[in-house]
């Protein structure tokens, strides 16, 4: 475990003690809190995902695209893009967004555990440049010819 993960675990136990929980915790409680605070395959918790998503939402205007953003972990790019899409489509509340973030994180952790790599962050392809008039422009020209010729 990293220092940050140990700090989170200790803070969680301190909060439990302040709330009136017994000390020391039994083994099952210790394992549950440690697993919850230390993160899974990537060392990320749902709070980490939501914090990164919030940071991206607040700073996206500084970057030309999502791929140029300074992501803490490559998997956060994929999770946050999915959260944005689903959040807009379903109009999720904060609680629903948290549940969706947990689902996405679990999906990516299972994927990593099965040996599948995280796709790299790549810039999206640009739309092809149109050469010549568009169909709407052709119809407008045809309309104008008919109008002047009639």
C-alpha cells in the first residue's frame, strides 16, 4: 500500500472511532475498510474517480480536447468519458453518478484482472474535410435556378 492509501485507511478508522465504533476493529472490519480505502487493481477508489471527474469538468476549457487533459491514471480518461455520456443521457443525480462511477470502476478492474490492457489515450480522428458543395447547397442552387428561371 502507498502512503496515501495508508493515510486514507487511518482516517477512515479515526472517523469510525469518532462515530462511536469500537477499537480495535475486528479482522473482518479491518479487511473491509482497508479494501474500501486502498482501491482495487488500479489503487483508485470511487472518490478518486469522482474527484478526477470534477477536476476535469472544472478545467476542461483549458485544454483543446479530453485527450490533452492531464489524467492521474489512464483508466480515468475512459471512466470519466463514460460518466459524462451516461450522466447527460440519463440526467443522473449525484448519488446516481456515484453509483455509475462505482460500476465503471468495477468493470475496468475486472477487465484488468482478466489480463486485458487499458487502451492508451489517443486523440480522436478529425472529421473528413468536405470537398465541393454539400447536398443542401446543391438543393439551394437548384431552387435558386428554378426561382430565377420561372
